[in-house]
């Protein structure tokens, strides 16, 4: 069916899951400023404080010459998040806190499997937040095969692959690094699984932007 610009844009409901203090609210605050490039040369500015009672937070984005509305909710939603019916789930962890990555496997994936199993094609992304806090492991930490507190990209990607997720991405809400790419990839994935009238397509193949250097945004499953 040809795209009809007179129709309201499809709304995609996105649910952020993850432990407290991993950076979900800060990520949403960054998105509320609008898409700005990393290191945009603007004077320093504070991220706005969002009220949980205002969820879902909506953001408009244009992709493939079409408008989409992304409606974000997280675990602080006024409506119990387990009662929501998202079109896209983002599992968030704090790159500087290794235990929050493991929590995706032990706590949050079982919640996804038990409460959001109404659609086998429901896209799931693993998102590493606070990328600006990553530090290289010291030689002492690496001794005898050990690991530091910070999670390295290949570790996050490995867990996303193990959990059969569709995406792995990283960003820093504090600096804005890669936030634009993450938002675009959520919209891109949603666009591939949503028809012009907002209905879900059947058996859609997911495609994504792949970057293999420092811009970590990769496809891990299909």
C-alpha cells in the first residue's frame, strides 16, 4: 500500500527494562532535548528532569521519508510495566557496573519471557548506558584471566547473542554519544515490522546499521 502522508504516523511503544540507576531516565532526558550530534559545540546544558507521571514520553522521528512516533516507558511507569504491550523492548545496563549486565540474564530476561511472550517477533535490544564511564581494565584486574568492573563491548554483545536478542548498542546520555544512532535504530527496526497504518507485519526480516569500530551498534540475531 502506498504511503499516505495524511494518515497519523504509526506509534511504536518502547519499554525500557533494567536495574535502578543504570541510566534509563537520563537516556530519556537526553532524547527529550531532540537529536543533536555528539559534541555539538553548544554551551554546557543540564539534562531536563522528566516526571514519571508523564509517561509514556513521546518522540517524533522521520525515517525513510516517513514520520513515526516513539512512545517510551520504563519500570517507573504509572501503569505497571508488566501490563504494557510494547512493540519493542530495550534491556538496559550500566557499562561501569558489571552486576547490572548479569542482571539482564538472571532477572530481566525471565520477566520478558513470562510477561511479554504474546509476540514471538517482538524485537529486543540490549543497550549499554553510561558509555562515557568505561575504563580499560588494569593489569592487576586482568591477572589470572580476571576482569575489571567495567563491561567491554564484546562482553555485552556476547550476552545479547546468548540471550537471542536482536540488537546490541551502547551510548552515553551524559555526552550524547551514539544516542542519535540508538534512537534511529529503534525506529528503523520498528519501521521494518510496522505497516503504514500501524499494524504489525508478519515474518518481517530485521535489518540494521552495523558499525564494527567504536560506534557500537550491531545486529546479533534475525
